[in-house]
């Protein structure tokens, strides 16, 4: 979520083509119904099993993390692919599918365009689910979403690529040519930044977030209990209960307009935090300067990602964010991003305590006087995303409530948001690291 004026250069380039891509997650509400509640919520590891069988309903969305790098430029039909469960699936009071369970399948369709008016197509077909201790289960469904992708999806899960003519640079091609002809320095910079070199292939690196919707009910032989060893220490829980009674609920812009709601707490030192997020696949934004503005312009014009794009400043405790991280795939328009502010408080063991705000940019929001990112109104889903990236680490991760929480409101640019008001606490214990990026 950004405030007006966050990048004048980028927004001017975007104004002629907003390029909103429809989100193909018609069953999103089902995923919310299957999220865990309280306790070690998504942070545990399989500990013991129950003899209770469970059935996961048709239409349930499984959140996956791709393990196999796939590209329409280099991959072939029939090539095996694998992904892991990134968010545990709760059914009938227990964990039906734990984090780290593996989906296996193959590439059913893979084509790269040979003509300018042809689109790349990619279809991943997952047919088996391997749950540790339970063996392989047959499953039926289709990919229903690719996190932060510029591509669209067909009803059968086929991922459909973009055309070069859909990139904003195509609309500005004549202008760029004239600028280059009139000024050799500008022409050299355009070439150096590869502005106009639009890659229309579908490239999904290992670590790409996917959603997979079940086409048939999935029977699981037994539920999995979750170890509680990664819950917050009792002294930290007691401290947070007191801390949250007076902690700020929202960030603000420089001119004191309401910003993003606070939905994270991180306990740890700055170096540990930066390392953990980097290993989890998040990048640190660049400072806004000439080079980062050029990179942003290139990403916008070529319709591609820039994982170090600058973000706007928001304030808590009268200072702007101390740390920030973002996670992007292949378009500037969509990204996970969060800000962290160090608080005056310290945990019982002396480590710094940080509050944070995580939001998901889903496109461009253009209306009179404002050009900014539109954001997903479901803040809890973005909180779940952060949790998923830390679920297989040694960090203690737990949801906590606060007194009189904010549950709905409007962004600084007029968008609505809603949440259950709880905060995700990440306790980076010594030696804890996020090792899920390679999964």
C-alpha cells in the first residue's frame, strides 16, 4: 500500500495503461474457512498422528510453493514438476495437510510463441500428494493462481502469457525513438536499460507461490497433530499483552494521513531479521535515487518485475520505517511488501521489538489526483503469506490479540481493508533462519 506521489516517474509512465489483470481466485473464501485458529497456527511441525480420517472438500485451495524451475523457453512437455504445501490445511479440528507435504506431477502443456500475436502457454498437472508417514494420495485439481504474476489463467489451469504489444513501452515506442534520435546519451541509456526488450515467455522460478484448487474431495487417512515447541515463551507472551495495550494501531504518512494497519510484531536484531527475510525470498527495497527510478521505469514500461523497487515512507513512533522487504514475481504492479519500525520497547531477554505492517499490492489504482498501487483488502491473507514464509523455520510464530483492535477502515488513497485484528508475532530465536525459499 502506498501513499500518493510515491514515484512520480513510474506513475507518469503508467497513466496511459493501467493494465489491470483479473485475479482468478473465485474460491478465495474457502481458503479463509480452512485457515488455522490460534495456538501455534501454521508454525508447528508434524509431531504425532491421530487415527481420525478427514475429507478435504472439493473447491478447497491449497497454497503451494514451486520446487521446480519452469520456463516455456527451456522446459518440455512431460517434464516432472514438484511443489510443497506452504500453508497447512485444517479439517475437522486437525491438520489434514501439513506444511512441507509434496505435490508431484508433470508439465502437460508448454509452448512458446513463434509469432508476435501468439501467447506462451503453460499447464502444470499435479496428480499426487505425498504426506510424510501417509504415502502418496491421488488428487485432482488445477492451478488456480500464480502469486504476483502478470499472466492470466484459463479455467483448466493453463497459464497464458502476455503479448509484447500489451507492454506500456509499445505505446511509447515512437516517443522513445525520437528521443534517442535527438540525443545520443538518451539513446545509449535506453539501450543500457533494455527498455523495449519485452520477454513474453512464462518463467516460474523455484519458490513461486501457486494456488491449486481441488476438483474432487481429497480423503486423508489421518490427521496430523502439531508440536507446540515453537509457541512463544510465556514471559514474552505476558510482555506482549502489556505492550499491545498501548502500541500504535496504524502507521501514518508524512502529512499524518492514516496509513497501513499494524499487523506484525518481530522480536530480534536487525541483522537477524534481514537475513531471515532474504532467505525466505524477500528483497530489500532500494533507496529512491536516479538508478532505482530508472530501474522502476524499465520494469513498468517492459511489464516486468523489479524486486528492489523503492517504496514510500510511512511513520510510526515519529520516524519512518527502519526496515522494509518486498516479494515480487514478474510485474511491477503486484508485490507483497511490508515495513518494520523499531519500538522503544525490548523483550524480556533484551532483544529489540519491532512492529510492522504487511500489505499486498494487486494492481494500479488510478483516479483523479491519485496514481498508486491498489491493495488486497484482506489483510489477514497477507499476514498468512508472511507466516507461510516462516512456517518451516526455527522461529516461534503465533497469532496474538490486542485490546480494542481495528477491524476495518480505508487506506490513504481510498481503498477499503478488513482484518480480524490479530497480529502475527515472529520471534527470531538465536540461530533461526527462513529456509523455505528453496522449496
